[in-house]
């Protein structure tokens, strides 16, 4: 039997339970599908699709629409199948054997996972016990590893914490390679590093359709960055990597900006309500700028609370055995009904 590359042997993959439950709050998806008009517009365009032709390799219409949405030049946009694939393309272009990335834990597990899949070394820095970025630690890791890519995640998954502008600027001054600010949850946060993107600055900001745009099923994400960098990523991406359906869906979704912004505002308000209700319970809760909240039950093990929630058909993310997150659980903000169901189930689980 053929064996995989030896450096893959230690990787365990990335798992998030996909079980059938009444209340699914474990993967930070939007709680509902895009507006009805989106599905109708997509169906209408599908009727005219040239299925026998390869799609537009440069996804010009989608790229132009994303660029217009952000007020940038289309040549500053690189899109792929989920922001995970954007991150992978970055690692393929700038990582690889003999190169490294820097991450600051705890953070999104896929940053180091994708780096390792692409044979890129991972230099791990620690955050403070309160999950804040420590600029001294950033300097240490950067000096020792000279990373080709440094990943920040803002708001950070799974803590929900946002890096402020001064911090991002300070990290940008420190790093020798490209700084990736993963803003998968950027629309829920008070500010965006998009404001710092410039042609001569080695900074890219990644975004996804999976959260605010209610399109996790479509697998579409993108980055905004310097044109020169986008050109290099274009060279690494496979030919026709974005299928025609996705190109149309991604473009049409942006027509529903107002509806999506209203939904984001609702989720932000629900998040505040959720944090307040958690504060009344025997749990430690961290402030969040994303569409999820991290908390730690104080009187019972996180694992037992997670199982009790599942027994009540409520699924949240079990981070309790993850390094640095001992006993923690992460709940996605859902509809008001789902959030009520979660809190009711949690009250039972904490008894
Ligand atoms: N970045 C972060 C921080 C995430 O939490 C996620 C989704 N869990 C992603 C990127 C990937 O999103 P997608 O591939 O669906 O765009």
C-alpha cells in the first residue's frame, strides 16, 4: 500500500460534529438561508448557464462585484472555494518546505493545519491568559522563526476577541513576510483591517460568504490585498477553480447587502443578550465581537455540560479538551428561538 507523506502522519484532520439535532449552534453559520429573492435570481440565471463551457477563469463579474462592495480595484481581489482555500493558496504561494508561518494560540486551528498540509513549518506564539495578543511574544516569534506568513484572526475564533488597529499596525511593522488578517467574522466587529490594505503594504484581509452572507453551502471566500500579491496567487490557483454556479451565486448575493446588514445587526444585538444571560449563570464568559461566544462552566466539566446539551438536542462546539481552552464551550448566535432553547438547556446542564 502507498503511504502518505511522512510529515502528514501526525495530522489528525479537523472535525466538527455533523449530527442531526434540533438546535445546531456549533459551526458559526448564519441561522437562516439568504433572502427568497436570491434563490429566485440564482435559479433564473442557472437557466441560461452554458454548462458545456468552462467557467470564466478570472471570475471577472464576481471579482468586480466584490471589489465594488469594498470600494477597491478588482485586481485586489482573490477568491477561492471558501476562505480556507484562500488560506491554502497563500500557504502554497509563500509557504512550503524550508519556510514557516506564525500563529498565536489559541486561534483558528486551520491556520496551522493548512500550513502543515503544505509542508510549511508552524511557529507557535502564546497569547496571554486572557487570550490577548502579546506584542513582545509577536516580536520573539518573528525574530526566531522569520515567518513567511503571520496569521492573525480578528475577531479571533474561538475567543471572539478583536485586535484593534494599533495592534495590527504594530504587528505589521514587526513581521518580515505577509500578514494575513482572517476576518471571517469581520462584519460583526467594530472595525476592519481592510482600511490598512495598500499596494506597498504586505497585508491581506480574508473574508467569507459562509457567515454573514448565509452561504456556507456555496464554499466561497476571498481576500483583499495588494495587486502584485493577487497576481502571484492567481498563478498558484488551479485553472477554473471557481465553478460557474458559485461565481453567479457570489455575485447575486451582494445584491442583498441591506438585508444582510440588517441580519448582522440582529445577530450583534442577540449576541449582547446572550452574553448578558450567560453572565447570570455559573460560567465564565468572554466578550465577543463575532457571531459566537466562548464560555466555561465553573461548577461542572465542559465535557459533561456539552453532552447534557446534546442530550437535549442542542449542539455547541466542544473546545474543552483543546490546548489552552480547558473546559471551554463555544456557542454560535442563532435565531432568538434557538438562543432561548440553548439557554434553557444550559440551565439544565449546569445543575
Ligand atoms: N477563518 C475562520 C476564523 C473561521 O472560523 C472559518 C470557518 N470556521 C474560516 C476561516 C473558513 O471559512 P470558509 O472556508 O467557510 O470560508
